[in-house]
């Protein structure tokens, strides 16, 4: 599965404390930089499809810009309850390339 990762951005494209929507295969992914650590989530909020990449970051939590649902970047789960989540994707930084897996991470916890 090594070829599962695609280069989606440059490290310098996403400043610390910000997010950016990128395309990975057929998906739109919200890529976030939290103090130099990158996280990748499905960009479409499960509520009504709001763009999470345009949301507000508070540490490793993003707030949807449309109706303020909040998701943990680490596992895509809502902070207020376990009734909705977004897919997360493994990220690898190689030099100045940010590479994202096309395959959602396992939801098994
Ligand atoms: S679309 Fe995200 S909270 Fe409504």
C-alpha cells in the first residue's frame, strides 16, 4: 500500500494554526497544521456539508464554519458526543511534501 499516498501540498502551503482544502484522488480533504503536526480529514461536515478546512482551529479541534459542530483532528469524532464523525487520513511529511493516504484510517478503536 506504499503507493496509497499522494502529494497533496507543500509544507509551506499550510501555515501553523491554519487549514487548507486539497484534493486527494476523488476526495476533498481538509489539511490542518497544528504547530507543525499535520492532520487530514474529510472536508465535508457530516451535518450539512460545511467546509471544515475553512473552520476555526482551537488546538487539535476544528469548528465547522457553518453551524459550529466540533471535531477532533486526531480521530474525526465530535467533541460533544459520539454521534457523528468524519473520516481521517494518515499524513506523511517527506521533505517539503505533505503526502496523504487515499484510504481512510480504520475506525476500529
Ligand atoms: S454543516 Fe457543519 S455544523 Fe452544519
